[in-house]
């Protein structure tokens, strides 16, 4: 009694109708009730099948297979507590076969997964990476108070290896409301340790939390809304670079069966901290406003595309650090069957591309009093994920980043390669 509903022919409809009418004439006949329940399931009428099977239990309550089938049907309807009761009855019956008990136990574990109030998932990654320009330094001369000077070795681009570690954790707490509201919390941790270019060590913590719900009825009932709070900490060369905190709202809506659109608005304060490397770092402190539009679509069972557009307006303590930026990015993922027969699992290769253009409000006198900074960024990346089992994945990546600027201090390019292991739970 588990097949999916399919389109019914007139003959099928007539058979269901005839079986139902027979249950009215013989309400206590087990064979009649079972026959109608079977036809009702095939027709997609799960409620009708449930009604017939529950009448069977009025005749004899200790029928483990009937209890099991009722548990299956209620599970398919999303009535998990009702399913739990019938599955427990099936499992505890002295008449239950080992097969029925095993099936009931399996479904009970799925019911527990569906109904638990709290859920934690995540991914950890550890790897090694090489960059031709670990410190994002310029390759030529730099501007200082309007004059071109020869950069010191610490400023110039330097290649290096680093080890990196990252974790992405998600916690979901079900609020138990009719609109499926839940509090979602995402925590990201990231850190690198350079072999030689110590001033390029990075540590990042990013936290976002807020309740997600579907507050609308009617045509907009598929739209989910999440107001959120966000916080961030960034350290460079083991010194605090800045703290950031703010809030925003995200709205997502499906566009048909295979695509989704998401719109996010974020307002955040960045508080930069002076340190031995950056004695005037606090001049960069300010407020930012970031609207983002994202579109995701499954082009085929093997191919998916993510596209996003974002704008940033940043108001810093000084005009030379205030800027406006626009960016576009896309990711194309292709899933394909293991080509060399390691374990037959699907591999994933992802092509990333992004561009951004930023314009600063005023010149920085310490760099060039006559030139307001303009820059264009380009990013290209290719990633391959090879799953080794259900949780462990081997990842390789090659990426190229380039920044063109009318101030040579900020122009650079870098090519990086990475190998890492990822474990998710």
C-alpha cells in the first residue's frame, strides 16, 4: 500500500467508487475494507485508506501489519504524532513479525527526526593552500603622498603556503507554530596560518541568527521571511582588525518547482581597531548598507546555477574610506557519476565567477591627494568535490583573483591552489 498516486482512468475511478460502496454494505468485512484501502492509496486518497484501515482495527485492534500501514499513511500526510502511535502499536504486538518490527523501528526514527524541536548540522574543513601572492601585495611601485616609491619587501607581493581550517555550523529550533516557524542560527569559523608571511594570518568568526516563518496566506504562502541579527570578528596578523554587528531581513520564494529567489537587506556597523600594524585603523570605522538579490535554479538533475547581485554603500569616519560598490557573481555546479570507479558516488565540480566595481568618495592624502580610488575586481574559481563516503569529501580548488586600480597600492593579482578534506554531520 505504498505506491505513489498516478493519473486515474475512468475505469480506475469506477473501481474505487464500487469498492467504497461495498464498504457501506459490508462495513465489518476485512477483505472488503482492505481492497478499498488498497485502491484508495493507488488513487492518492490517503484519508479514505486511513478510514478503512481504522475500521479494521475496530474489528481487531491487535493487527500489527494494519497498524504499520496506518503509520506509513499518517507519515506520508505529515501527521507524525498519529504515525508514532500506530507504529509503536505495530512494534509492540506479540504477533509482529521481525520484518514488521524492523520497518516500524525505521519509520519511528524518521518520525523522531521530523518532530525533534532542535537540530544541529554542520561541516568542518582542513586543508593546505599555496598562493602566488599571499599578502595581496602590489607587484610594482606604490604611491605615497602623491609620489611613486619603491615598495618595501613586506609590502610587495610574496608567495607562500598556508594551512586553513573552517567550520560552518547550523542550529534550528522549531517553535511549533502553524506557519512552521523556527529560529535558525548559523556560525562560521575560519582561520589560516601562513608558513612565512605571518602578517597574512587571518581569523574570522561570523554569526547570524533569527526566526524564519511563513507569515502570509493565499498566493504568498510560499514566501519565507527571516529577520536576523549578525555579528562578525576579524583578526589579521593576530591583531584585531574590526568588530561588526547589525541586523537585516531575508525573504525567499520559490519560482516554480526548480528555482528560488532570495532578497536580503543588511545594515551593519563596522568598528575598526588601531593596532601595531595599522595605527590609524579606526578611521575606517563606519556603517554599511547591503541589499542582495540571489537566484537559484536547477537546470537539470545534474546541473544547477546560482546567480547573485549585490550593492554596498559604506559611510566611514573619513571620506577617503567611504565607498560605493556593485558586484555580480555566479556559480555553476555539475554533478556526474564517479568517472574512475572509486565508489560510484556522484562527484561535483563548481565553476565560480565574480566581478565588482568600487568607487571611493574622496582622495586619501597619505596616498595621493589628487586621485580618488577606483578599483575593479575579478574572481575565477574551479572546485572539485570527491565524496569518499556519506560524510567525508576530498576537495581541490584552483582560483585566480585580480584587482585593477588607478592607485597602484591596491592593484594585485594572485593564483591559488588548495587541497582539503571536509567532514559533515
